[in-house]
């Protein structure tokens, strides 16, 4: 496999590729190295290629072309074999460059560094192994293309292979793909995760499931401690060497950001120093632990907590590498791309094969998403990975699909235990905790006017309850609030009308998100326009006095700075100047408000509320 990987860039021998780096132009068309690889494969006989050593590869049988198809897919997607008429000049001779001589050097390196190919062949090429190898090669290409770890050696050194192996070992350890230097701070017991004296029932039940079970499904209500249960499961699998990494997938970016902070805090307790950092797997953002990164040209990243390079944050620096992180928390779409026909799907799937994949809120997925996730999880487990699914309300249909069984009869589905832990072949009901249970009663009420809602709210409030009244529109909310104040004036200070304040000084993304939120909450376009106008005018009026004073002081300081023995800068500001400043400022405020208001009608609420940042 190493010998094959050695040849993945064989197309770079082509004159048509090498000319890209030359300062001169010998009238040779520039070519891509992957297509040139196909052209190289079609040239001549194997006995003449690679100083005759290509004949060793030809003996591997008819699969050899498929192996090269995998090699030439190392940039993330398969590259079709070009037409025979393509690139006929790709290997034309050029003054000062002999590609055939360079090929003989590669042939010498091939048999020197990989002597096993003289009497060994690669394993049979199944579909599963082909996909896995394609991802592994793409991942290796990302790792090996780092100039900081593997400096360029211009002249061929027959002994370089030993040096390269040592550099590769150090690099894999430093970026977290080799976890041999990472260890838990203690045994994978409950005390490793929490200072609480005992785990909750759902957490204890998960801990009792054998680590040999590759699929675990936890159904439990919100607040049952599912996150800590997943971390405990990961700790036990990591302790026994069954997984090396963790990817925690949640439906939304907002949930991922909150969970990343929580998981990163837990890692500091779980692992001995230096503990791995939780990577936030959201495209457009670089966050590892508590450090934020800014992407620079040439695939470099500047982190805000250090000026030095941090190899351990390698996976956080590019979205393609998120699943190669040792610990990552992100959106479920990043995982799903390993199961779709998209660029770098193979890399994502292979990188994730060593991990415990935790998918939270699996009930939130529709049929299309669930189908992709099921296929992905099954493929993940077939590669030796582990998966844990969590839900508060999974449902019998989804549960049967995930477990690969027939849909149970209605009576059996209704009598299924809850909360519960499922595996492929068994289930463990979670013991109940009476102290944590509460009784919720639902009662239908005919009529839901502001007055009727206020009467119910006031009555409950006088009994000491905390009340939340939810209305569908802003007008209904205002009506109900006024009714509550009128019905219980002695409790007026306790009634709170919750509304969103638009931050006119925020950035464009924040303003659009606030406007979209108001529209969803029921505010009409005219309501928002009036709100914007009032807020803009209020903020402007409040800002004018300190702004005028600051302008006056700036002018005075400017004059004092340029006043000297031979030049006296006299600053004179007439009252009319203050008036003109105020008028012009208010005009600009009104124009800016009109510009924002004109965009309310064109606001794509669905797109804005996807919570894109970075």
C-alpha cells in the first residue's frame, strides 16, 4: 500500500506540469498533474517505466488500473481518464528537463524503500476497501503536504525514507491522529467526569452496556444527563482502545457552539495534561478549546492565544479536516457529507472510522436525512467504529429502522419502556428517580382571548406559580399583557412583556437575524419599520450631545497640537456649525433607516435564521 501511495503524484513528472514552476515558457501547455498521471499510465510498456520496476506492479493483475483510479482521486473526488488525444504534448522534452531521468530516480526509490513489492501484492480490492483506501490516501496527502513538517528536499536522498518515517510519526502525534501520547487522568469511572456523588439512572445504564456493542441508543427526557452519558461511554471505549476519537453531532450551529464549550470543560477533567481540545466543527469558524483562529493565506492560521504554530489544532484549521480531530463537536451535516457523493466524502468517512460517533436529537431528522444517517452509521460500524444515538422522543418507526428490525405492533410500541437504552439486540429500561419526576397536566380551554388568558394567569400567580403565556401574534401578546396589568394592578411590576430589541449598532448579520426573528414572532413589516424609526431617532438624539462635545474637544486639541512659537492655530466654531452638524447627522440617520426598511420586504427569513456566522 505504501508503494502505491508513493505513486499518487506520478503525473508531476510531466513536462506540462513542471512548466508551471519555470520562469520561462517553452511553448508547452500547462497541465494538471492528476490528468497527467493517466497520460503517464498509458505511455509505453511497464517494462520501460520506472526503470523497469513498473513491471512488478503489472503482475498484480487486472485490479492495477482501479488502484491507480483510487490514487488519482487523492484530491477528494475521482478523476475520469482523459480522452487518448488529450495531452499528447504533456511529456514532450524540454531544454534542461528530462522527465524520463526523473522517472528512473522514482523507480530506484520505489524498490529501495518498498522492497516487499518484489514478492507481495495488495489485498483483493473490494468496494468497501476501495472507499476506505481513497479516504486514507487523501488524508495522508493533507498531512504530508505540510511544508512545516516535511521540508522540501531538492536532491534525491536514498536514505530519506528513514527520515520521512520519523517525521511522519512526530507529525501524527502532534496533530492527534496518533493518540499514543494521550491518556485519561484516571479510570473511566463516574468520578472521571463529574464531582457529583453518583451518576443519574440513564448514565448508569449506559455505563453498564458492554463496550463490544457498536450501536447504543439512549431515549431519555431532557435533563436526564445524556451528554455526560455519551462522554462516559467515550471514556470507557477510549480506555479499552476501541476508539481513539469522538465526534459529537447536533442539529444546529447554536447547539454545537454551546456544547463545544461544555465538552471542552469536561475534557480538562477527563484527560491528563495536556488534555485534547474540543474542536468546533462549523465551517467558517476556527475554534479549538477556548482559542479562536484567523485563517491566513497558504493554509496557515493565526491563533489568538499564541504566536507559535499549534499542530494539535490542525484539524480545526480547515472544514475538510474536522472529522480528523481527536475530539470534535459540530453539526450533523459535517458527518452526513461522509455519506454523500461530494468532494472529500472518502476522507471524512475514513477519518471518522476511529471515532465514537454521537448523534444527538436523532428524532429531529426527516426521512431523507434519516436515510443518509442510517447508511452512514452502518458503514461507520462496518469499519470498526462505534455509534451512540440520543433522543428524547425517538418513536417506534425510527427505532425499528435504526435497529434493523420490523415495525412492532401498535400495542408493543405503546408498551415499550421509557426512558430506555437500546442496542441492536437488547434493551435496558432506565430505573426511574421519583425525586426527579414531575406531573404535568394538560387541560383544554374554550376561548383564549386576552382577558380569558389573563384570568387564568392571575389566578395561578396568586397561588404562587410562575406563569408563561405564549401568544401567536404581537398584538395578542400586548392585549394579554394589558389585561394582566388591569386584572392585578398590585402585581403590575411582575408582568413582563418580552420583546426583541434591534441593535442598530450591530453588524449586518446581527441586524438581519433580529429582523427575521421579529417577523417569525409575528411582527408585521409596518411594526418593524416604526420600531426601527423610533429606535434610530432615540439613539441619535441621545448620541448628539456627547458627539458635539467630543467634536469640540477634538478641534481644540488639534489646534493646541499645531500651535508653537511661530504658528498659532486658532479654532473658531460658530453656533451655526453645531446646528448644521446635528441636521446632517439626523438626515444620514433617516436615510440609513430608509435603506434598512427597504430590505425588510426582501428578507429571506429561512436563510437568515440558519445562524450562519464566520
